[in-house]
C-alpha cells in the first residue's frame, strides 16, 4: 500500500482526535501537521527514508500534545498505536513509526535516535517553530499560557541546537535567524515602555 492512502486515512484520524482531545494545543493543530509533512516528505525523499513510516509518524506525532503535555512523545505513541492497528498499518513498520513518534520530543537524547525517520521528524518538528509561522505559534502559546515571552529565545536556541541533520539546518537557517531577530527586537521594544 502506498503512503498516499495512509496520508488521507491518518490525517482524518488526527482531525477526529482534535475534536475529542482534552486540551487542544492551538499551535499543534492540523496546519502544523501539514507543514511538518511537506518538509518531512522532502527530507525523506532526499535521505532515502521510508515514506509509509514517515507519513504515519507525522500525522500522529502530536496526539499527546493535546493532553496539555509539553513532553508528549511517549503519550503520542501510546495513542497512535491503536489507530494504526485499527487501519491495518503494516505490522513490520509499526514499531518504527511508534519509535519515531516517541523520540521526537526536544529533550530526547539525539544520539539515541537511530532511525532516519526519527531524525527527520525531530528536526522538521523543530523547524516549524522558526520563521514567520514560528512567531505566530509562539504568540499563540504565550496567549494560551503555555509559554512566557522571555522563554522564546532560549527555547528557539535549544531547538536549533537539537537539530540532528545538516540538511535540516540548511533548510531552517534563515527562519531561525528571523525568529531570534524578531523576538530580540520585540523584547527590546517592550522593555522601553
């Protein structure tokens, strides 16, 4: 079965889950999933990853985030497993999907990520917090009480340092610089008032 079928089936599952989730993270909804997928797809093709593993991991990687959890990889994997089983996802690939999901938290030790799909998901999930979209997502998180303004720059620097693949840093460099400059300027201007 091709990854294209899984894209539709698992995106539908992600959207259904958002309707019943106990604490939806506004910055981790379907728009985030779709941006992560576009970048993952590009890197996966370039680095010869498995597209079926990648599409399943991307579509379900943030389920646990909608439980008010910042560190949510394990919870997301736990929630993803019955969805994959329900739809008959290939059994031999399921452990790799769940591993990629479980390992995508920023505090998971980078040296323990062995699968290329785990490395790609980790990196691209971080990259979505940079650039103009990153500014928007951080403001949503600040407004939702999940983040403080003074935490944005250190968090962004930590995300940058957690990128595993050189290809990821190439893709993200301009957006990383943008978000750092934006929040440095915002902080400086707000402190003048």
